[in-house]
């Protein structure tokens, strides 16, 4: 499944909308996490951090509790041990992957620390191996 998992304006320090998407249990997931200007052109001034949460309960909250743990550390750049980097300024894009995923649902959340812009996240998943 290919899906846009987040696409919204970001201003101040309010975290993006938390929405879980179904994924294949035991499969691999690739994410493209990007920040840009409000009109989706290059640039923007948004800074902050991405977090990824996994869950086996479709209605789980995204507070990093037992129902939706923070699994950000499981995602790395392809062929590397480098994880998801903090966004220091707008206009960034990073592709990361993880797998196998032992969750049925996944959510990516961006929490800005300063600036303004747009955040966009895409997900692509592979079949269970």
C-alpha cells in the first residue's frame, strides 16, 4: 500500500494530527518524511522532530504508552544505521525504512519547535517476507 500519512500546515509547537494507518503485520515499511514552505515549494522555516508510533489496536492513542509505543528508533536510512534526523530548518526530506514490523498500524507525527511550513509524510510497504 502506498499512502499519504500526513499532509498539513505546521505553525508554532502543535504536533501534527495523529492518525494510524493499517500496515501488513510482519512486512517492511518505507517512509518519506518532508518539510517545506506552506505552499509545498522548497524552503520554509519549520524546525522540529518526527516520531513514528506502532500499534496493534486501531483506536490507540499516540502518547507512547503500551498501546502505541514510540518505534522511531527502528527506522533508519537505507543501508545505514542512521535514524530519523531532527529537522533544523524547512525544506528537508528523508527516506527511512524498517522491517519486519510487528504492528498492524503505524502513525508518523511531527512536532515543530519553531517556524512555519508544511509537513508531508508518505508510506510505502512491502509484502511480508
